[in-house]
C-alpha cells in the first residue's frame, strides 16, 4: 500500500510516517518506481507507534518498545520498566501542574480585578 493508504489506516500523517522512516522506526519496501510500499507488518508498527505516542512515550521509548514488541524472547520486565519510568514522569508533571494551579489560583483570588493598578499577580511575576 502507498503512504496515503498507510496514513489513512494508521491514523498518522504522511509527514510523520516519513519521519519515522527517516529515523529508522519503520522500513517499508520500495516498488520499482521507488515509491514506498507498506505491508501489513509496517501498518501494524505504525499503529503501534501511533498508540505509543498517544500515550506520551518519547520517540526513543517507542524505539525501545517497538524493539521489545518484535523480540519474541523479551522479558515483560523490560517492557514494564519503560512504562514505569514514563508513568513516574507523568506523575511528576501532574504534581508540578497541581502546584502551578494552586499558586495561580491563589494569585487570581488575591487580585481584585478592578480599575486600580495594584495587582498581586503582577507583583508576584515581578519578584
């Protein structure tokens, strides 16, 4: 199948598919005219990458997960380690966002939002 069909069936833009090929995540065959020719395995890898990226895994994590996916002798502990590391990063970001939310909420509540120039939000940002 051509890249347009692979894009439609995988849910990935053609530009992303080309990028994944450039960095070696997928390696479609080539037709006599040089056009890419995606087979069912390529399409499955593209869907795998689309889902992995959708869960926020980095490209390098996706590379590791894809390698483990293709390794029938893999240890599930290796897969779990990548997922646990990513989960810890998500939890760290959530904590950071909650802290930002608390601080900004406090500043918004402290600001009168009227015609006067005094504003706790500006004062805090200027510190």
